[in-house]
C-alpha cells in the first residue's frame, strides 16, 4: 500500500479540530486518519517537537518573474512595469521561462508553499507547466493575456486571437494533468489590459472547463482613478460588465476598491489575494483587508513576483499581513489564526479547492508541511500558540518536509524532486542570456557587487 505517516507532531489542522497532538496517516495521496495512533507506514516522517500543517496556498505569483529578482527595485508600479517587467517578460524564451519557473518553484516548495496560482508572460507557458510537472508543486497557471495596450508602447500586446490561442493550446496537455494537480487559469493581465471580447471569451472558457480567472485589480491609486474614467468605470464594475465577477475570479491586490466595489465583490463571491510585500515595495498602498474579511469577502495571500518582493516566502507575507493592519484597525484585527487561515484555506477557496486542500482533515489531499521549532528564534516552546509561532516567529528556513498529494518533495530541508544546485546554476546562465536579449545587460537597478552575478 502506498502510505505515509507523519509521526508524533503538533498538528495545526486549520480545521474544526484546531491544534491536536498525534500523527497524520496518508493513503494513496489523501489524509486517512488524523490524529492517528499508527506507528508504521511505507514512508515515515518523524515530526517530534515539530509542527505539521497544510501547505501554504499562494493565490498570486508570477513564476516568470523569478529570474528578474533584484533587477527592478525601488520603482513605483507603472515605472516598474514600463522600464523592467514588460521588456524582460517579452525577452523570455522557452529556456529562460523554464529556468525562472523552476527557480521559483524550488523556493516555494522549500518554504512550504504547496499550491500556487501563477500568471506567466504572453508566450512559452508550456515551459512553466513542465517545471511544475517535474518538481511536483500543485499549480494553476495561465499566460498573461493582453490584447489592449496601456499605458505605454513598451508592452507588446497580442491580437485577441493570438491571446486566446495561447490559452486554449494549454487546455489539452495541461488542464487536469498530474492527476488534477495542474490546471489552466485564464489570466487577462488587468481589467483594462484585455478587451471586453477577450474577457467574454475567458469567462466562457472558464465556465466550460472549470478554469480559475486571475487578474490584477485596483493595485495603484492613480492608475485606478485614471481607468475609472474610462467606459465601464472602476475595475470591479468593469469586471462585472464582462461577466467575470464571480466565484471563479481571483483579484490580486484589491488595494483601492471603493465601498460599492467591495459590496459587489462580496455579492458576487469573487476572491481577493492580499500581497502585502508587493503593495509596500511598489508604494501601491495598504489594502483594507480586515474590512474585506469582516464584510465576508474571501481573502487569500500571495507573494506576487520575485521582482517586487523579492522573496516568495509565505512566512514573510503572513507576518506582514498580521502586522500591517494593526495600526489602523487595532492590535486584535488580524490575529495569527486568521492570517494562517488566509494563507491556507483562503487560498484553497480562491482556487475552488476548498474541499480538497487547505486544512489537515480526513479525505483531503495530503498537501502537508513540517516546521521545526528547535532554533533559537522560535524558542521557548512551553505555553506558546502554534499559529502565533508560525506567523510571528518561524520563517521559510524552518520548513523541513513538504508533501504534495502524499508524495515527499522536500525532506530535512533538501529538495528531493530535483537538484537545487543545478536549477540555480541554470537560472544564472539564463538570466544573463535574458538580459542580453532585453538590451538590459547594463541596466540592473543597482551597481553590480564585486561578487555579483554579472559575470556568471
Ligand atoms: Zn502580480
């Protein structure tokens, strides 16, 4: 029998059982008993003095941008897009995109993220799927769809037909691949980066094939206000006019929704993905997340891309999500349990996977992580709350084991699913080739350090 036992742990279920002691028993990729008193299985992970919890679900990342880490610092979102992100994304070829996705997935898995919703660039999305298939992460991935040109000519868009083809060609090979682990997302880059015709086609495809819809919404105030003057009005109203505002839609950021937009998002049961690091680093603002949650909107967490964060750590996002809102809403506004729920179940619900992942409960898929607590920064253990330790003290380096669909992908902090050293070395080579193609070899956002990466 294909079984696995994570033994003698403190289990943070993020479900009705709360925090329990014992073991988690997994059969054929699903959780069979929790807490279990079994002692043996084909694979045993000893989690004595460690925490076991559901893997993190990040509902807004860009695997294609991992290769841009450190190349686009200290810019606001519009300059960041025009000067760096669009030229770099357009310069991707299949090899550089694959290297970028691999690097991102390795970082995500080692830091305990087991599921992502990722928006790629306009082309070569097969390469990101291949990386996800090879490394074992659960993912919903889609090409960025852009058949409208805003705000500058740097963004080389596509025709509506080209954009649609870049999406539909992925459905056969990848939607439902890996036993359902992989799926396609329809990802118009923003409400105004795609025409109403393209949006309508995405909504049709999403209904027909069960695709997640994924886009950026009300990220930057000036941009939101400028676009609000266009036909269709503010972002959320525009999305509603396309028929896109519903339970399949994940709206990244949602920093500047007005009251009417928030009420409509709630009514239509659309999801918001909170990206606190990216919102701070690009000076976009602070989304009123406690108000959205109190209004009944489902909120997930995401690191966004490595070009605007610059890590992909769920721990960093949890810590910021817990701290950022306290000055405005009070010290009790975002308790650790609420943030941990957002980082797991919030993401699962956003991806339509609330019955499958996001908590440690019998019948769910075994997407589980183990977190050590034997380092000074998370001690002492006695009388501490496990959720608070995860949100306030632990970090990505504390993750020892990662299991997806019952398959161990990381053990004792080491990647099992591939060679981290090989993937990092390949990323260095592909970064140099990408910069040369983009004409940005001399334009890194900071001078190269003596031991920097420019000679790799
Ligand atoms: Zn983004």
